[in-house]
């Protein structure tokens, strides 16, 4: 890319955007200098298995069935390509998230750390699938912004 400085390209997303962030960092590692993912699924098999009962049918039709589609889900899961991630990563997770449970972030962070990759992990004990209130939202988004500025601008 000669129109962008890859040393200053970052990616951020929450929920599906968190999944997209983890996917981009793990499948296209050469493009990113930093990333931040909030409440994003890292393993589509465990994600599809852990959603609340009222989401199961929708997840089965949109994402796939954790038993019948296991191989396809693993092929599309960022956790399967974690060893390719090179960029520093911030992972933000609500401890009370019923949709993308904390185990999704835990397993990604554990895999990154076991590979010696740079990762910051913040678990918000009072939030769920996003910040619990306005003050907490300001804290989440400013922490993420500061992380990206540190790794992309202030280098």
C-alpha cells in the first residue's frame, strides 16, 4: 500500500466489529500496527455454543451450528490464526456479557500471551455486552482511543 502508512494503520471494533478486528489482525497481519477489540467472539464454535437460549436459533442460521458446522466455524475463527497476529492488541470485555461471554476474550488473550504477543486485557466487572452506563462508556472508548494513539500516533 503506497497510499497509507502501514506503521500507523489500526483497527477497532465492538461485538461483530470485535470479531472483524480479530479476524483482520489474524488473517491480514501485515496491514495493522495496532488493534482494539471489544466484546468480540474469537472462536465461533465456543461462541455459538455459549449464546443464550433465545439466541440459539438465530446464531445457528446466521453463524452456524457448533456441532454440524464445527470445521467451517473453526476455519473462520480468529483463534485458529492467533499465531499470525503481530500488532499490539487491546481486548475489552464485559464480565456480565450474555451474548459474547468472557471466555471468548479469555481464550484469545491466553493464546496471545502464550505466544508472547503484546496484549492488554481489560475486564469490566460491571458491564455486559458494552458499557453499563455513560460514564463507563466514556472510560471504555477513551481507553481504546488512548491505546490506539499510543501505538499509532505517539510512536
